[in-house]
C-alpha cells in the first residue's frame, strides 16, 4: 500500500501485508534475476564465441594471404617472389631447393595454389634438352609433377636485367601477379631465405635493393629488390644504360652514388661481406664454413656440390618457407560432396619416347580441370621407373598405393586420357554415382570402394579410369592385386587383369558400370558431345590420337561443338 504525505510525496505505509503477496513478489523477483543472469551469460558467451571465431578467421585469412580488411590477396599479390635461375638439367639441385627452402618433399600433396605470402618459380634458361633422350623424359616428368618451371626463350641469358624484365612483363603484366620484394638467385647459390625476408620486411619500404655491388659477375648470383626499386631500375635500363650490360643493379647503385640527393634513390643494403664465395672443393669449404658464424653468411654462391648445399642448410639451421597451405579433413567420414579427391595420372614417359610430344600437354589438360574444381592433381613417375621383374605399367598400382592414404578418394586417369567436359567436378560425379547406385546412397557409402567401367564386348573392366576409396578394403584389395604374380608380365592386360580378377571376389564392394561408355571412360568411337573423359587406347602409340583429342578439347572449351572424334587405325591427318 502506498500513501502520500501532505506535500504529495509518496511514502511506503508500514502496514501488514498478505504473506502470499510477499511470497509471489519474491518468486517473481528471483525469476527475473535468473532470467536476467541467463540472458547476460548467453550474450557474453555469444560475443566471446564470435570474437574468437573472428580472430581465428582473420588469422587463417592472413596465413592464406588475405588481409585483415578482407581484401583477398590469394590470387595475385605476394609479399615475396622467389625466382631461382636454373639450367634445364639441374634436376637434383632443384629437388634439394624444393625440400630445403619450401619443405616440398614430394608431390603427393601438391602445391595447387600459392596461398601464403611467398610465390616461387624456377626460371629455366639456356639450351633446351634434346628430344628423345633420357634427360628429356626426366625433365618433362618434372614439369608435369611440380608445375614450377618457367622456360624463357633460347638466347635469353641469366642476367639481372632479364630477370627484372621477365618479372615485369610476364608475372606482373601478363599474369597480374604483384609483389613487394623479389628475391633472386641462381641454382648453384644458397640464400637464408627466412632471414632475408625478415631483413627486407624491416625496411618497411619497397624502394630497396639488397645484394653485392662490387662490379663483378658474382653480383648477379644472389640479390633482392623491392617492387618500387624494380620500376626505377627498368626505367634507367631502358633510357640510360647499355641494354647488354650484365649487372644492372650495380649500375643503378653507382648511378645513385653520384645522385646522392635524389629523393627517388633506393635504399641499398650492400652485402658484399656476407656473400660467401666457394671454390670447387667441398671438403675444404666445409672446414672453413664450420669456423664461421652462421649469422654472418646470408648467402653463398658457387655452391656446386649437392653435399655442400645440404651442409649449408644444416649448418645455418635453415627454416623452410611455407608456400602452400593444403586444407585437410580430419573427419573419418567426410560429408557427402566434401570428400577430398585426388586426380591422378602417370607422368612417366617410356624409353620409346612415344608419348613425349603429348604427355605434358595431356597433363596440363588434367591439371587445368583439377584447378578449376579445387582437386589435388597428382602425376607420378617414380613408381613406374622403379619396376623390376614386371611390366612397367604396374607402377600405376604402386602410385595409387602411395597416394591413396592422403585422400578420401583417388580418381585415376591414364596418360592417354583427355578431359573433354570440364563442367562437373569429381565430387559431383561421385554424388551422381551414389544417387544412381541400385541399392541406394546409404548402401553406396557403406559398401562401395572401387568404381570402374566395362565397355560392351570387353572381357573385363577397364583400369584406365577408376575411383578408389581410402579404406581398409581398398588397401587389402591393392595388396591382393600386388600379389597376383601371374599377371606381372601377362599380355595384354597386366595390372588391369589382376585388378579385374581380384575385383570379381568382392561384388558388394565393387561398383562396375557395365555396359558403360559415357560416365567417365569413353573410347573415341563411342564419344557423344558432353562426355566427360575420352580414353585413347589404340594398339600402337597413342600420341597422335591424344594430340587430336587435346585439339578437340580446346575447341570445346572455346564453345564449339565436337560431334565425333577420330578413332581410325592410322594417325589423324594434321590440318
């Protein structure tokens, strides 16, 4: 009860109140407090969750080359470009550089996209490797597997000016790849990349040049330059200096020594004293190196011995620079449509050199498709090269056995296959197969591990194109195939015969498309517009047929309709 005094001010009357009324009010008060507390906690936890989530997303985006403002730099801007000038035959050294600089030990989980702050390429100059040679086969396999070699025209030599002009015209001009700092070395040099990156970033300027300016040939073997300084150097090169000059940056350095007050002058970080030169004697170099402080040697040139290069990496405790962040699923059973699928093929060119003209082009056809749909692309050659006592084609089984544990599914395609229809992803194809499975999608997920097709009138499945799931069953299946010695050298099917015979023992685990020539394995005589993959498997060399198929695929990509494909006994006539 409320009463008012004489001044109309209310006071609470001290009158007895009903106990039920007081109890109800207390309960309402307590309930309201509980509700308020609950809402406060809920709001607080929600804000905390989204704050942490946002921080995590920003951290991930930054790691992937996305700025905190949300600007996507993944596709075209990198803080650092690393260019390694190399002759074509430096196979072993390129592999060492991949391993020590970038932590890339093999291509089983390939670098499909440079999605950190660093982009690298090998700049291949000098004489090309003659065709129909063992070295040429190795070189083409390397191109297919790593996709990190860029070839410059014959007659273009390794000079600072040529590297800068190529970067400006090709990377920036044609491919729209921009950068802050360009780091360059030749393949017989060694740079502590992580330390150099730190030194460059601390300048907080892209108008900077790092290197030796001693007016010697050695100046060109290891240097770095900011993007702003690159433009100034190229401008001076085009307008002032001899276009045939060797060490452009030394010329620029000397130019600005005479123009000390020029506000456009780059910051020169002269490193003549930290550029270690070696003589061609590995033992004495190692002894001298061990007597030095690793921090005093930022770069070394004339490192011709691989053992010395490895020792340098170990001695300097070189930290590898990550250039790729692959998204891995930790889920044992990933959601439908989200399986990690690797598109596999062979990158091994047989000694008869039959497929040398078309192998790399066929690989590019598959890589382009994989990039479009964010699949891993894994060409393999080493497993084929290591075959002893059985037909080389058995390398396919070894390759699949090595790669399969890293993915949810692999999709194998022979080298003589050409992708014609690039519109549907492998995940979408797998979903369609799951939907069309006679026993239903759940049974598919539970039982199906191996999917292959068998064309009409063929005596067995065709192992030129197939899906295989990462499962205990698949590993056992591959082991049984490997143990099928009767097919090691048995014509004409070899590993295909072994796979077909073993598959017959497991009908519930094998999804055999029969008769089928249109789902994912189409022979050219059965081709209809819209078919996914055409598999050329003639009795002789597939090369001319594959080249014809690649030409058809290019026309389809341009919007043309290809009604039929050549499949005669003689090679197609060139236009």
